[in-house]
C-alpha cells in the first residue's frame, strides 16, 4: 500500500497480476497463481490478473478483508460472514460460510 492509499505492484506481469487499478484501497492480498485482490476504500473488492477459474471475479458487497489464495479467494463481509469464489474442488470455495468471522486466509490448494 502506498501512502496515498493506492497500490503499487511489480514482478511477473504475464496476465496483468501486477497491474493494479487506480483508486484508493484499505488492504491488498496477492494470490499464489497470478491474481491479486484488494479491499477498496468504498469496501468493495477489486481483483485483477488471471481469472481462471473465476478466482478474480469478486462478488458485489461490502467487505472488511480479503485473502487471495492459490486458486480461490475469500473475504470477510461487513456482516462478518465469509464469501469465497474461484476453484471449489474439495469444497475450498463455497459461496458463503455461515457464522461470524473476524479474519480469513485462503491458503494454497
């Protein structure tokens, strides 16, 4: 995160995973397979880079944190539930997880 709340990314950029969109952000998480996601200043989520299998296709809503994993992404929503998207093999990215959470880590396969 930059001092002006923007994001600076560098390194391999073969699928635009280091091409952060302009804007103000609260936090950022780089995934293990060429995608990056961030919580925007308006509490929405922006993701960029590789989108196979839809791991960079963030759902609409308000979020407090995001964790980009290797093949999926998860975030804590404003109502403290968990939303996940991307590769759901072995149940790693269910649409939502019931309950109340403070943090989440998507991890590796």
